[in-house]
């Protein structure tokens, strides 16, 4: 059973601090990379491949979260969390030492495998060691970590990229993660009752392989492969076949990634579709707004980071306001207001011109951030309200899984759009400047990072205009995604009705302190505990 420990010695406080630090480095790696990407591309090259830096991290993280949840129930939170942190830190060291874009992508995938353990297991430990009454306050701390990371991450990434080296955005994880591990070794102890779980390795393999092939085809299309080439069509076909196999495997799996009953409820299906849209739009902003600010406007990484900070602050403000609003006008109507803001913000991005300053960029991002605050918060609370406490972790996990998959697929689609637009823009440069410009989309790396490596002003302006056209094409696609988000939210029922659910068994016992005596209490199960 879950057994939160009443701990007069205060041993839970160091555990909580360690968990907050661990969540912090995982959260920062979702945000700190965004403003450093232009500098990374400038150093390593590979503009057409940089969406993989986001996609592979998100994809490996998404498919490993359910696996870590099952392993934690079988072998205990402590060893699984240590393994996850260890893999994450090794991936961080290797990412910082990357010598090419391909090696960075591979090491970011390793980071994602480790990050898949951090958030769900940390939240599960909180559910184990705190009582039901205490968890609301503790969840506020955990949410605050992501809020702080959203604000500080882009600015920190910009500072390190501009004044030190982009490699430090990965190396900085080592001392923080090491300190967290030491605190957990000293203060977190478990009494584990081993239980058998059927881990869906086949589902994880087919999902990750299928998604990777689809992403590969999207990013290579019209850049290295023609859309009608055998490699392109074969990648799409094989990827789609593997995804169909994933669906078939999930129908027969004893413990599938997403339980079938999740797909049978209107609120859950519409809410998860909205989560996919939110994830796609969010990663689009993180990936291409800094590139626009540095490659078109011509500012450095630090100032580019502040354009995303406005979105993060607005998101937190929207979340605060939505909590007061949905009790008055319902989840659906509150989320619809957020979706409208997302559409308006997307339109504002499309209206940006090449000569714009940072102010309009920050305003457009803030409008979308406000929309995220209203929509994301209302949708996830609506999803959680459809079930009892026993299944709240399952529906929360499925929603976050959908959001992560949306981000992984979204950045690939946006990358495909940007690569195609940029290739077309750079295809026929004027004869006077042609010798200064590489005839690939990687020419964009020459104007990223806040300055230009092209010494001919006309050639530099030509490439910057190409980056502007590519960014504009991506911003146009933001409108389509935001419209899809609006439709998904409109499909939510006007009133959320709680479902009647059966109670399920709780995971193994976790305690803190040396010799602490656990006190039995009911609580959530699985990796989504504490949601």
C-alpha cells in the first residue's frame, strides 16, 4: 500500500529538495535548449536536422515513462529513479561533448530515456511520503519548478550560449544532479513488496520506431530525399505500418500504454486531442521563435530568450486566472477562451515582418502563452474530473503522453515546412552573391547566433530573407494547429460528469529517514501519482 510517512524528524524535507532539484534539471532541458539552438547550429551545422534535437528527446521520454512506472511498482522508486538520473546525466555529458549534429541528436535521445523516469517517479514518491492533505501544498512546489524553468530556461540558455558556450547547458546538470542523488541516497529508504507487472516492451519498440520513421521522412522530404523517392515513401509506409502494429499490440497488452477505457470517453478523447495540439504549438514556439529573433531580427541569444520568457509569464498568469474562471463558466468555456487566444497569437506571428523589433514578437508569444494558461489548465482538470482518485494518475499520464507525442510530431512537421520553404528561398540566389551562399538549407546557420558569418552584406541579407520566409511558413502552420486545438476543445461536453470506477491496488511502500514507521493511507497509483 502507499504509506505516506509522518516524519517529525523532518527527513522528508531533504527528499523534497532533492526531488525539486531533479525535476528542475529535467524541466530546464525542455526550455534551456531552445535559445541555444541557433548557436548550436552555427557551431555544428545541420539546420535541417536541428528539430531532431527536440523530437528525439521528447519521443524517448514519452515511450519510457510507462515503462519506468511499471518498473517502479515492481522494484521500488529509489533504484528506478537512480537509474533514470544516471542515464540522464550520462546523456548530458555526452551531449555537451557532441562533435556533430548527428552525435548531439543521439545523445539527446539518451537524455530523454533518463528523463522519462524523473518526472513520474518524483511525483510518485511525493504521493508515497506525504498524506493526502499535504499533497496539495507539495504539488504547488512541483508545479512551481516547471514555472520557474519556463521563465529562466530560455534566458539561461541565451546567457550560456552568448557568454560561455552552449555546451554548458548540458554540463550544468552534473553538479545539480549529483547533489540530488547524494541527498536521496542519504534520506530516502524503501520497504518494497515485489509485484509482477507486464511491461509493454513490444508496444514501446513499435511506437518509438514508427514515430522515428515518420519524423525522419518529414524532415528529409524535399531536402535530402524527393517526396516521391523510394526512401521517402518507404519510410512513411514502414512507419505507418509500425504504428498500426502498435495499436494492435495495445489491444492485446495486459498493461497497455493507454488503457482502452481512456479512448471510450468523450471528455478524455477530446482532452487528449487538445493536449496533442498544445504540445505541437508549444514546441513550435520554442523551436522557431528564437531562430526568427536571431536569424531575422539579428539579436543575440540572451535577448531572444526574453521573447520566450514573456510567453512563460503569461502562461502562469493564465493558469492562475483559469482556476478562478472555470468554477464559474465551466471547463469547456474557459478552455475555449484559451484556444481563441492561441489563434489570435498565431495570427500575430504571421503578421510579423522582417524589420520587426522584439516587442511585437514578445507580445505575440505572450498572447499564445495566455491561451496556454487558460486552455491547458482547464483541459487537464476536466480530464482528471472524469474519473475517481484511483484512476486520476492514469488519465493524467495519458494526457501528458499525448502532449509529448504532439510535441515530437509537431516539431517534425514544422521542420519539414521550414526546410522546404528555406530550400525554395535559397534555390536561385543572384549571380553576384551565389558564391557566398552554400546551396543547402544549412546556409541558415551562417546568420544564426545574433551575427552573420557571411561577410558579403547582400548575401547575408539574402539568407536572412530566406530564414524569414521559412519562419513565416511555420507561423502560418501555427494557425492551423491553433484552429485544430479550438475544434478539439469545442468537442468537450458542456458538463463534466465523474465516472464510476473500481478501486485498484496501490504500489509498494516508500519511507524516508532511517527506521521511519510508515502510516497506511489510500492514494493514487502508478507513475502519475500526485497528479
